[in-house]
């Protein structure tokens, strides 16, 4: 399953139906408007289509279940990002020990000595950066992806990560500092 095909049920709220009043946004409307963007975000977080599919599906199921409790004037886009972020962070906490062992082993393997300036092209650099972003702490990774890949404001990032705007700025700043430290002038 890939983004968009996860849930196609229509939520009927009864709001304004048959009374000449505006009809509330349906869950289908929400999917049509935001499914591709949210799926792309889950792919950016997980870097694995199978995990992205699972995260996307989990996000949409949680959104579907909570949709009727959402205010009519809510920011649906930010709400979906928050659900996806929380589902991702929750899953990573569950997998914490397993990933730490893999990271420890990977860090102990020495890298090949190469003349990066002479051998690397733009695609290789992008691949290296994407792999490096995956090694960042989970909140820094989510913050930098939301900011640089999805152009969310610091306020929206803070809402998604359930932290202050200052903490969101700090997470993005620290992630970017690590990227500059690792890749230096190659960026």
C-alpha cells in the first residue's frame, strides 16, 4: 500500500446537511488534500517504504478515529503532521534498544579513506546527507525534516513535537550544526 489508498471511508458528520449551511470537511477531503504530503513525510522519517507504509497507515487510522472530535476550524495539515510525528516517536521509543545496538556496531566500523572533493558528485552527497540525517536523534531528525523538507514554521514544528518554539529552533539548529560539522564545505 502506498500513500492515499489507506482509508477511503467517508465520515458523515451531519453538520449542516439539508439546512443550507456549509458542510463540514470530510475525512475523504482531508485525504485528498494531504495524503501525498503526509506519505512523503513518513518516507522522510523512516527512509524505508515498508516502514513508511506502516507509519502512514497508523497515522491515517488514528486520524480517522479522532476525526469527529476535531474542531471545524482546526489546522488539518498540522494535525496530521502531529499524529505522524507522535506515531513515529512512539515507534522509535519501542525500538530503542534494538537500534542502539545497530548504531553502536555501525559506528565501530571504520569508514573508507577517500578524497571526497575529487570523487563525490551531487547525488552521492545527497545520499550521504540523507543517511546522516537518519543517524540524528529522533527529535532532531523530525525537526530538521519538518523544517527543511516540508517548510513548516518553528511554531508548527513545536506543535508537532510537543515542545516550545525555542526547543524546536534548538533541535533544528543542532541538527544543522551536526550536518555542517560532518559535511563541512561539501554542503
